[in-house]
C-alpha cells in the first residue's frame, strides 16, 4: 500500500490526538498542511503575526483544556524562545511545533540558512525533543509519537519538516 501523503498524515495525526486549533505564521511548507486544515470544519486555524504569538495562543488553548499545534518556518523559530522557555517549559504546557525547515538542500535564499542552522541547537539547549521524518512513510509514526510525547510529558515537542520531505521552495 502506498504511503499516505505527508500532509494528510499530519492532518490525521492531529485529528487522532484531538488537536483542533492551529495557530500559524504562514510559510510554504506549513501552508501545505494548514490549507487542508482551513478547509476542514473540525479545525480552527489562527493566522498569527509572529511565532511567539502563535505559541501564546496554543498555550491559552491548552490552559483552557484544549489542544493546539503551532506551524511556523525555521526563520521565525528564534522569536519563540522566550515564550517556550518562560511559558511552556516552566508551566509544563504541551505545545507541538511543526517547523518548516528552510536553509537546507535546494535553498536559494542565503538569509534562510543561518536561522535554520540554529533551530536544532536551540531546541537541544531548551531540552525540547525534536524529530524529523525523512520519508512520507515515516510521517504517521513520527507525528503520532511526537504528539503522544508532547501530551504525556506536558512539554513542547518539535517536528521538523525538511525540504527532502516537503520539497524545496523555488525562487520566483
């Protein structure tokens, strides 16, 4: 049986774990999933002006008894450090992060490279587990495992979406 498209696997993972709210900052990789969520009346998507705003929204949903996942691009991840460290980690708030990783294979924009290279070291420094599915057939298990870990551990967990999975953004 062919693997489920990676975007559908993420949507199904969110549905299975009853993650109904998705604050996001638009980017090419995340939009491939968020556009499907916007078309599904079960989900509420919340466009955010900055990544830390999206983390704050997701934290509020969690505090109110719900579940939310944040979608962002690697170039904006640095904006979340304070919200993750001083809000989510300290208060044991489960926030799954889906990070579209620019700056790798096929990158055409030099400005995307340094922020992408900093994501994994920052996640490691903050003690935030992170996983990167390499193939479409890996996505269901990675998403399921990351969401389970996030909610059982009451802490943020990141799923990194590299261009080898989602496709490189092309220069326009």
